[in-house]
């Protein structure tokens, strides 16, 4: 073990640092903290374009598809540097953290050529059409069906909780293509153009008041059979690859937001007063800030270690659930700590533009999205620890 | 000893529950949330008619002279439906007048408060949002026969609909409790929009507002002690409301766990879900024990009353939030939506956690009491 960066990694970091120093949007160009997840789309798309143009998108993705062809460790250094520099977050997390890696792993050459670069440039936004009203944790029981008709599949059914569908150009969609087969064996994964006729997107409001997720209805939507990712009726394998990538990558990407949030909290604790002193002098507050810092550091370290192991094995394993559990519960604890530290101010919609009230509410979804904590614990217990299956 | 509601109290609970279920369904809560004040004249009238607004006020002044256990009984039912508007403010203001007022002042305010004709609220918090009365800094000046106040109070619930705002100010070593008409010249009320839209908060600014000194409540007694007692009454009422909220979330989650199927069985058959539900029950029942004890202790002036109130609020503050979080978790995606009513309780739990002091604040009170510092 050597946690020092290799000379090459160091060079990578230094290069990215100086690029960031030259290219980071100035504070006055940046939108203020926002109460919605979709508030900054134009700004973030532009930021993604800038990164791409500078050669700083898809760090570990192959060069021939627009990536940088660097290592996973460098990918992690990249995320860390973004967080460190308080850079804007990357837009298109679904494309970057799960669709792209899945296409790289399972796509045809034509699919790689067509879809990867626009993800990296921020030109095309993806959504993930997995969950349905009756298929959440039990994803394999999904019912949206696709029937083969000549060279097309014809899709009918409904997805739900589809994040970013309202702005998405493409959807990684799971459909049932064999009604007779066992539930895991009749699923196919399709790359679906969200602008096709027959697709209706209906935004759903989250408890935080904004609509980042949607219901998506498919009425006889025709998709060419060439849009299958992986193999027909073997979509479960594709889905697992996507989910493993999601669990492994999401936390690493979210670090940028978590870091910014904690830095803002630390600054705030120096100005909010209690008992005639800034709250940062209160020992209880210090404990909470320190705990948040500790967990965020560990998230980074866990990510680094997981990536080192991924670099060796090539495919993310069930250990990704550890990362998912960790970041989701960490963010909930930190958001609650922020509420306690800010006292009566944290609940206000106009204090710091409402980011604390919003962040608190939004964090409640963290232990549900990308697989609930219960499911992550089941996976860790059964697939990592080898405990007997319970259902 | 019998630690249970008596028959009358149970009947009272059941009729209150039925009435509120009918009069305050979630659609109405949502409609009121969207308004500026969350206050509904018809619901207010209903509460007055039922005697709820004067439930614990003295009979001599138009109240029903009941104890705080009865108040806790109805507050729990209100919390169950997430009742919007100024009931809690009315309780706080009523208790303050009942504790601090002389008989002339009681006559002037209480009857009208009990009948619903006069709405009151209390303006206590300042920039530091400290619930301890001794933290009040806004100083009053004396000008002839008058107190004159200039400055601002924050996080004042229901100030927009209040007719009278009882403003707590510093008068040297002592506190003064000034009844200020909301519409008086020099009073400016501005909304402080927050996460829980069912109970609105406001900033109240005073600019050279003069109140005759004889109008101040409790001038001839100990205003700070009266204020502390009124805070205790309001805090217990809030705790009871929180217990009601927990009960709703618990029942809703358990019901959902029985009916929602995944993997071919009810999700309630998975132990991870069962344990969440069991913990919710534990938190709810423990909150109820602490709250009922505090209500009883305050009613009979038990020496443990102050500690009991802080124990209840410290526990309920964490418990309500936890119950809501677990409730959302048991529901999965649907529990995170705006459309599903759980969100009302998630927000109410956060606001209630803060109101009258969070768990940290009340644990400190308990610590001071057990250490013999108070
Ligand atoms: C903010 C947000 C964004 C989302 N974005 C997307 C998206 O972009 N695309 C997409 O496809 N989906 C998305 N989802 C959906 C998400 O993946 C599902 O909500 C999640 O998988 C849970 O499914 P469910 O909501 O149907 O809950 P259920 O599966 O009904 O679960 C209800 C409860 O039962 C528990 N449970 C279920 N089965 C078991 C078991 N076997 N053992 C123990 N406990 C169990 C769950 O943990 C949960 O507590 C999003 C969800 C949220 C909240």
C-alpha cells in the first residue's frame, strides 16, 4: 500500500488544478444555492461543455469515445479536486455514473460511438427507466412490455420516479419481452429516444416541493431492435451492471455537493450566534461539524479503496452497496446536524436561499433512491457476507 | 395510581377525533397551507364552540377550567390531523394572561380569547432564537406613564392573524409583558416563510410603540415566572400534538406495510420493515408517557413539573422526527412525494422540534435540574 500519488497521478492532479484555476466560473457567474434540483440546468450544461472541451470529462472512459483514457484512481482524484475547488457539480449524473459505464461494458461499437461522447459533453441527458408503481425494490417484477414487430419493439406501460425525465433526451429503459419466462429471464434493456411519439412525461412533486422525478407513460412507442443494450431477454444482466455502477459511482460524484454543503455549514457556524457567541464555539456544535467532516473524509477514502479494487477486477461488485449506504446515511445525518447547528434558522425558506430546509427534505430521499437502505443491507448481508437468503 | 385516561377523557378523545377527522381532512390542511396565514375562520369558530380555546382557562373568565391532561387529549387529536393555524399560539397567549394578568386584565382578555373573538400570540424570540426568557434583550424604555418599545422579534407564530401580540421585553433586571395591538401604529408584521406551512412564522417590528405601563401583564408579580409557566403549558400542548402526529405516521406506515406487496408478499413481512415499525411504536408510546406525565405534573403543580416538561420536549423532539423518517422509509418512493400526506408530518415534525426549544436545549435544562443548578 502506498497512498502517495504516483508521479503520473501527481502530474494529473496538478494539471487539473491549474486547469480549474483558469476555468472555474467566477463566483458572480454562478447561480446562488437553489431550492430545486433542476434550477441550474443551463449553467451546469455549459460547465459540462467546458470540462469536455478541456479534456476533463469521462476521465476513465476510453479515448476513442471522448474520454480521457485515464485510470480509475485519476477519476477519483478528479472528483476530489472538483470538490476541493468548490466546482459546480456535474450534470447528467445518470448518464455519467450508470448509463455510460454500462454502454462501455455491454454496448456494441455503434452504440459506443453514438452515445458516449454526447454524455460527456452534456449535450444529451439521460434518465433511468427502471422503477414502476409495482416494481420498486422488486425490480425484476417490472411489467412495461415490449413486443417485437418486424425490426421494431413496440413499448407499452408505465415507469415511475424517473429522475430528470422531463429534460432527458434518452432513457435506459427496462422492459419485459418474454411474458412466459421466469421474471429475471424475460427482461430486455433498451436505449430509448425520449422525444419519440407515444411517450408522455408527467412530473411528480417531491416533498421538497420541486419535481425532479416523473411518471413516464409509453403508449405503443416504436423503437428499432438495434436499440437493445446487451441481449434480448438478458436485460437483467444489463440492469445489474447499471445498478452496480450506480451504487459504486454516485457517491463519488456527490462528494462535490457534499463538500460544498459542509463548507457552507462550517462558514455559517461562524456567524450564527447563540449565547452571545458564534455557534462554532459551542462544544456540541464542534462535535457535529467534526463528525460530518470525519464521515465525508471516510466517504472519500472508501471511494478510493473501492476504485483501486475495481481497477483490478473490472466490474463493480456488491461492495458498491457499502458506498451507497454510507453516503445516503451520511448526508441525512449531516443535514440533520445542519438543522441542529442553525437552530431556528435552518427551517427558513429565505435563509441562505432556503438551501438548508431544502437539503434536509431532499436528503430523506437518499435512503430510497438507487435502492433502499434495507435492500443495500440485504445485499451486503447475503452477497458480501454470505449470510443465508431470507426471501 | 392509574396511568391512563379516565372514561370521560376517553370519550372526549373519541369525539374530538371524530370531529376533527370530519372537519379537518388533509385536503383542507393542504388548502390552508397555501394561504398566507393557514388560519381558517370556520375551524376557529368550531374550536371556540367546542370550548377548546378556553379549555384550561378559569371558569370565572369564560373558560372550562379543565386540566392540562384534557388539553393534551385534544392537542393529540389536532396533531393527528396536522391542524393548521393558531391554536397553539392561543394556548400560549391564554396561559400567559392567566398566569401573569391581574383580574382586570384577565377580564379584558380571557373571555374574548375563549370565545374566539380575540386571537393572541406571544413574541419572545430574538436574533439568537433562544427560548430561555432570560435571553430576552429587547429593552423597553419608560416615558411618563408609558413603556416604549423599538426593535424586532423573530419566529413569532401566527402574528398576522393575531389581534394582540404579547411582546416580551427587558425592563432592567426584570421582564415586561406588553400587550400590543397588531394593528397599532409602529407595528410591522412580515412573513418568515419556513418549511412547515401549516404554522406560519413572522418577524414583528416595533417602532416607538407606546403601551401604558398599567397595561403590562404581571407588573405587580413575577413576570418571568409567569412566562416560564406559560411556556411550559404551551410546550406540553405542543408535545401532545407531536404525539398525535407520531400516532398518525405510525398507523399509516403499519397499514402501508400490510398492504404494499414486493417480492410476492407484504413488505411488512420483511423484518427490516417490521423493526422500523416496532421502533416507531416504541418512540410514540414513550413520547406519550412523557407527555401525559408532564401534563399531569403541571396540572397538580408537582415539584417535578419543570423537569417533566423538558424531558417530554427533549424526547418528543427527536422521536417525532425519527418516526417521520422511518415512516417515509417504510413507504419507499411514494412516501417522498408531495401528494402523499406523510410530507405534511415530516415538515411539522421539523418545525415542532425547533419550537419551544429542541432536544439539545431541553437536555440542557434537564442537566441543570439534575445537577442542582436550578
Ligand atoms: C428521489 C428519488 C429518485 C429516484 N429516481 C429514480 C430513477 O431515476 N429511476 C428509477 O428507475 N427509479 C428511481 N427511483 C425509485 C427508487 O429506485 C425506488 O423508490 C426504490 O427502489 C424503492 O422502491 P419503491 O419506492 O417501490 O418502494 P418498495 O419497494 O415498495 O419499498 C417499500 C419499503 O419496503 C422495504 N422493502 C422492500 N422489499 C424489502 C425486502 N426484501 N427486505 C427488506 N425491506 C424491503 C423497502 O426498503 C422500503 O422501506 C427514485 C426514488 C427516489 C425517492
